[in-house]
């Protein structure tokens, strides 16, 4: 695969959208490099959240419009929407704890 030139962007949102649109091609390149031994993966230090134990899978019902908004906002930040929603939940819980402690 030929390397695609990275264009100039007017905004961060425009750049995030461009990278999001390239995600499949970039994943293929990374997988190919890994398979050829050109790319080595290394373990990252565990996050503080990992120290609290394994995460639990839950199911919640989310209105379609909220999910659409979350996906769009996550894309602007270059995140997957599940990661973005977990981040928002964590921030909201921290804020609520601080509010109730006052």
C-alpha cells in the first residue's frame, strides 16, 4: 500500500474525521507490519482503573439520538464511542462524589 499524504486541516474536528475515515486502511497496514515482524507490540503499564479489578459487562438502553451524538463526539476526539462513554461516566461519577462530599 502506498502512503497517503496527510492533508492540512482547518480544525481538530476535521483532522479527527479524516483519521477516522482512514482507520480501516491504517489497521490493515499495522496488521501487515506486525505479521512481517516490522512492528513490535509492548505492554503498557496498567491503568489505575485496572487495579480495582476486572471490569464488568453491563447492558444499558441508550436512545438512538444520544448514541449518534456520542459517536460523533468520540470521533472528533479520535476515540471509540464505548471508550468515550466510559470516560464521560467516570468524569460524571467523580463530579457527583465531589458535589456530595461538600
